[in-house]
């Protein structure tokens, strides 16, 4: 008797088409996406989350271009469209439909307590739109639509996964097993990359360019930014996040890019000063990102190929999404698709 292969767990994670993906995105997300793909243990779904980007006013041609550019970065980093489902969120209308349904089972108080809503409301006081409030519901729909088992997250995304789990459990309790209740997945290389100008804060594309390294930065720009990275006046290479956040950030980056243990790096750089640490960190980052940038240029130049990837990915995603949506319609008593 032939053994039936065990069903692979499904992983879902996406990236907004910001136009600027940073070294933090590469180390904390994209590189881990590739590792999950290559493990052969999971079915992976990685969309470009263009609907989420609409909570901030967007220039339409720019947003359209950035969706293609973000997908080109995905592929340049090593994501294979044949091994993963890669698509644009807006190309699968089921995301929006399920979001509405889930919003009817989500309490306003839950959404108002979300840290991201509070933060973004303060930063965008002139545009506190309903999308900012219901953002977590759409994110829950993204996850639950594909019966996701695992969601790779960072510490700042725990709340969003928790509300997705709460909604799934709430609806399962009423209607039976509608959704898989997703769990968090924490990657093995979960280094949190900090700002180069203020190493007490997470590296962010919304800050000044000197504070972050973009995945598509040129080698000379990477080296210049790292040489100017904030450290301290002590001159001692030591790993201490509290008293030496700048030096610790450089050690984290070098360890993540080169694979060398941080304690070993501290020993090796003893007495060498910060200049040597910054130069070697720049060498490691440039070595990793130069092939990505070169591949990106090749992929982006083939618009027909990129559009084909998005079309094929959306078709594959829609099959899975439709299966969940039909189940939800039936359980909730909505009129059947076929009379």
C-alpha cells in the first residue's frame, strides 16, 4: 500500500507595494520567505498587498508601477512563481468580500484598541479614514481566506494575528469549522534591523534615506550610509543593546548577512575599532544585495513576464479563495451561487 504524503502546512504573508523595501524587509521577511520555499515543507502564498496601501493617499500611476516593482523584488530575492503563489491582493476580489463578512463579526472596541490604528491616526491626523480602523479585518480576511496554518510575523504584528485568530474562533464557535485558526511563525533569522541614524528605533522606509538601506541601493550608497551609521564615543566593539545600540545593530546586520555568530564577531573585532566593523558590514551587505539588484533589473525589464506571473498567481489564489468563500456563504445562509 502506497503511503499518502502528509498535507503540507500553508504559510501566508504579504508586503505592501511601498516602492522602498529595506534591508530590514530583506533580513526579516523576504530572505525567510525564500528559506520556507526551499525547505519543501510548506505551501507558500505571498501577495503584494496593494489594497492595504490605500489607507494612505496614493498616486495611481505610481502605485500601479510599484506593484510590479515589488513583485520584481520578490522574484529577484529568490521567490519562484512556480513554487509559491505570487499575486496582487486586489486581483482576487474574495479578499474584499470576506473582509466585509468578517467586519460583521468584529467589534469596534477591538479595532480602536489596535496600536497601529492609534499610531497612524496620530501621524495622519488629516486622513483618519475608516480603512485605518478596519485594516486588521482585511488582514484577517487575507489570512483566513486561504485556511492559513502559519503566518510569519514580527513583534509589531502580533496584535493583527491575534485579532485574526479571535475572529476565526468566534465564527467557528457559531458556525462550526469555518476557518483554520492560524498560528505565528517565527523565522530562525529574525534579526530586527534598526535605524542607522537612531538605532533605538526600527529601520523604516518612512524615515530619512540616511537611516535605512534599501534593497536596491547601489554599493557606494550602502557603504556611505554604513560608514555614517551612529555608534558611540567608546570605540569598543561590544554587544549590548541597551548601552551600545548602534554597535549592536551593526553586529546584528553583519551576523545576519555573513552567518557568523555575534559572540565570535565581538572577539574578532576586539581592538579594531568601529571603522573596521562598518567596512566589513558594508562588504557583507553589498555582496548579498548586488545580485538581487542585478536580477531585479532583468525581471522588471520583462513586463510581459511579470504580468504573466501576476495573472497566473491570481488564478491559482482565486481557486483556493473561492473554496473558502463558498463554504462561508453556505454556513452563513447567503443565497447560493447556483439557483
